[in-house]
C-alpha cells in the first residue's frame, strides 16, 4: 500500500507596537492534539504508530488514510473555531509519499458548502518526508471552519497515505519587517473615487496620456480646473480619514503650469468642520508627487475630499492626477523608515509579470534590496546603486510580495503584485 504523511499546525501572528507574538494553534499532531477526519468516496482514516520515523518527522503517531477509488474521494473534519489568517495564509503539510501526485486542501464554512476556497499542491520526492505548501493568499479570515483533504487528487487508485502536523505557517519575528500600510483613495486601477465638479470644474477617468517617469499606470484622473477662483471638485469617502503616525496626503500631478493646489478635508453634513492645505508643484509637463501636510488635523473626523487645481486662478486648465493616498510614517518603528521626501523611489511597473524597476537617487554605499513573500520568507537580496535598478521576478508565483530597500539607517518599503 502507498503511504503519505500529512501535518497541520496553526500559528497566529499578533503585532503589538514593535513586537510580534506568535501563538501556535495545532489542529493535529497526533501526539497531543487529534482531529478526527471522516472519509467519503470510500476513503478511510485512522491514527497509527508512525511507520517512517525518519527525516523531518520522528513523531510517534500519524494519521493514515486509504484514499478511496473515486476521483472525489477524501476526508473532512470540522474545526472548533474559524480559521484566523493574519500576516500569512500558507498552510504546510509534511507528506511521505511513494508517488508524485497532487494534494488538495479545501477550507469551507460548515453551514454553507458553497462558501469555500481550495488550493492544490504537488510533492516533489517519494519515500521520504517532505513539507508541501498551500498558499491561501487573499482568502478572508474568520470565515472558514472545516477542512476537506484530498490525497492523489482526481486519481481513482485506492492508495494508503500517512499524515501528521497540518498547520498554518506564521512569519517569525525576525523574518518579515514591519510593513507600512498606506490608505489608497484613488489609483484608478484598483481603487476609484469619482469626483463631482463645481464652478465649471469637471472630472473624468481617462487613459494615462503621459506614461512616463514616476507614473506608468494605465488610468488617471483628468480635471478641467474651471474658470472661477472657487472652482473645484468634491467626493465623499466611505470611511473617516484615519491619521496615525503621519498626516501627509500625497498625490501625483501632471501640470502644464506652476500653480497652487489645495486639498480640503471636511465632515460630511457639516462643512464648518474642515481643514485645508495648499501646496505648489515645482515642475511642468512631467509627473510629480505633491504633499499636503495635515499635521494638525484630527483623526477619525473627516470623510470628504474637496480639491482645487490652479487654486484661486481663473484660467480653465487641464490637469492629470493619480494615486491619491494617505502615506504612513514609520519613524516610530525601529524596523523601517521612509527615505526622506527628496529621495523618492519610483517602483514600476506594479503590478508586473516579469521585471520590477525602481529609480532612486542619493543612495548611500552598501544599499540593498530585499524581496519577501507575503508570509515573510526572504526570497531575494541584491546590492543596488543610484539610478535605475531592475529585478527579474518572472519565476515568482502570482501574488503579493514586499520590496524593502535598506540604506544605512533609512528604509523604503513597497508592496509588489506579481500577475
């Protein structure tokens, strides 16, 4: 009979201030915690003495399953609580298999079989213990409370497998640096906000006519500024603006003139509760990032944007804008710091299918870039230089990654999406 070993353990990562606390949640190690699976499609389950106490699994007891003779044969078991994903969504399973085959791990809502997510994985060695991974990136937390396991998935040969230690892996405290989280209000790729104009100001979403420099995104916002000093546009937000360590709102601008831009944040239904900041661009006919410093503003109060282009001007001018977001400040976190605003780093294209480019100036010597997986594994480290640097990630799996640039006591971090 053919045998395979399987193991599940859950680790829950909690980040408090600058510390990370790891709490293990074991579902089945068959030493201290058992989970009793029920079979279907002629699949059966039992707990027995480990017949292959070697390599990475020397535990005394394991689960054994006869895989059944149906393509849909498998095992299922309810969990006592919903699966809580945190910084990582990767389940790992140790397997001991006499064949190269496909394994499927499905998580479900006990009360609704239509609410589920499943991932397939394949072993790479036979007749020795191996740990395989199931990446559930992007799956909601606190929703699923049932495991469904398939061995030799879609195969009809009744085979015997051994398994043990099924677990949700977690980022170790010294693996994944603390990641800043920006609040993106409008990038016109994944997040849109539709503005309404007044004073003859108009807004629309268009194809980016100037795919150059720091903005190579496909879509941007177009604004005709209007011909009144008070012309502008407004949009409500779905949530109040949550200022944390930083109160800087940033936006990319493409302007044909040097002029003033104003962002006003307001409380919906009460225009007297507001704050506004004015800034000016420094270049024309190229993309530039403007900063609006709301350092004196109160958090969790404002839920409306009012924006004026060519503020107090009366000439109807065409502007383009993109990536309106609340930037984070991590200067209170010892793990990571943003490089000063005069050293802005452009990361493009993002999302990408193969290469990531980043353009940076005034780097110190011995600067490096590190790419981490979504579950905190360090995948790549490379020395970098001033100017344009390029990294090939074409062999990475599709999903979310983190890029971090270390430059002495300064750091820059960015999310990367591989498609």
